């Protein structure tokens, strides 16, 4: 995917990849996405994971949200995520706290 690729998140949310790097050793994409949510709250981690999984054609088990940064009073959020080629690789490289944080409850 190229820089500034649009991502469909949900109604009322628009997203776009603002930076993407591929790490060939780990076989993952390190992605930064800006999500616009005018008049709505910050999108949930699970909603963002599903949108990224759909955009990259992988399972949600291959997508890990590292950080969600929302500025007070702003209508946008920056999301840092890792998108792996396989869930096995993700479990090797992602810290346990990130794995737990991304579990669907």
C-alpha cells in the first residue's frame, strides 16, 4: 500500500495511512494511520483492528494496535499498528501486554 491510502473504518469515521514501512526480517508492516471522527468519539481498538485487517487482507489476529493518540479538542486520532503476515510471527515479536490489550473482550 502506498502513502495516503484510504481505509474504510465505519460510518462517521474516515482513515488514511500516512506512513508505512515493511520490515522484511519480521515480515510485518509498521503502519501509522490518521483517523478523522468529526462529531464522534475515538474509534475503538477492535474497530480499527478490523478495518486494518480488511485493508491488508489478513485476519484480525495478525493486526496489533500499538498506540492510539487522540488530542483533546481535535477530531482526529493517530494510530500506530503492526500488521503481520501470520499470527504466529505476531506472538513471537509482540510484547505480552500488547497482545492482551488487543484481545477482544
